[in-house]
C-alpha cells in the first residue's frame, strides 16, 4: 500500500460534512444525492464531490437503481476494519495480563 | 464505537515505581511484551524490536517518570517486502495513577490513530494468513496459553 493511497482515507474522515454523510447513510441506508442534500444547506454539487471523496477512500459506493443513482456505506470494508481493531484489542488484553503477572508476582 | 482508538484500564496490585519500571525499562518491557529490544527507551529515540518474523520500530515520544510513557509504531505485523516507513503510525500511551483507595496502581493503555491507516490495508492485513496478522495472533495465543 503506497502513501498516495493512504491519503484519501485520511482526508475522507477529516471533514464534518463527510462524517455527517457517513452517519446519515449508516442510519437511513442507500440514498440518492437529492435526498442526501435536502435540508442540509449544502449544494448537490458539493455533496457529490464529498461522496466521491468517500468513495475513493473505499467508505461508500454507489449503485444504479432504475434512473437513480443510490449511495450506500461499504459495510464489508467497514466491518473488516472493525474486526481488525478487535484483533489488536485482544492482543492488548493479552499483553496487559502478562504485565499484570509480571508486576504482581 | 470508535474505530480510531483502543483503550484498556486496569488496576495492578503493585507499587507505581514497580509498574513504571516494567513499562519504561526496555528490558522489562520486552519480557512481558515478548519482544527483544535493541536499546533503552529515551525521548526521540527509535528502538527496534523483534520476535521471530515480527519486527517493530518504536519511536519513543514522551517519558514522564512514574506518570506517562508514549511511543509511535506501525500497529500490525507486515510484509517484509513492503516499505511502510512513510505510512501513518499509531500512538501508544501508558498512563499511571495511584489506584483509588490506595495500595495499587491504575494503568491506562491507549492506542489511537487507526482512522489514519488506509482501510484497504486494514482489511488486507486481516486477510493475510501465512506470516500475516492471523498467523501472528495464532503464535501469540500459543505463547500465552
């Protein structure tokens, strides 16, 4: 993995509008750009740009339904990321218990 | 749930000075962490460690005696053929306090910065088998039990 591919994820997560879009898609499921921009005060063009940024980072994807293009979370990748964190967390649990045994004895 | 950080809190039945030594002395750290380190910890210094194929570089960031120790590293075992040195690192922090009610040390371990690591890589690391993350977990489990 080259640093140039790391940049999109870093950029994608560092913006309030994009985080709101992720939360909205997480709660309401696949949505069109029209629905995503409604009532946000952000233009369709800006939303589109944000979605493409999230898409480049592998966080969302789009599918065509009829004449509409719907955007949704890429749950599989998010889920893999979470499982990865769970593994590291378990590793820390083990290390912490070894530390306990080391200092308490 | 945060995808950016892991936090562990525990109360150890040991003096703060004892816990501090176990964390800040590279030799003692290596004993319980199960890693062989090539030198002592000092602020701004890089200490290299290995355990079989598992290799790490710890960039020591801050040392406040008996209170706080932090370093940065690449959090997962990786492919020796790939240079990860320019990728984001996570920050590991150990914070020591006197346990409430006395007679013990409250230790908090935090590893943060996972959101900066490419998602694609996180899933890749998870998928890898031989010599990869899953393999390391298995090795680790074998040593622990």
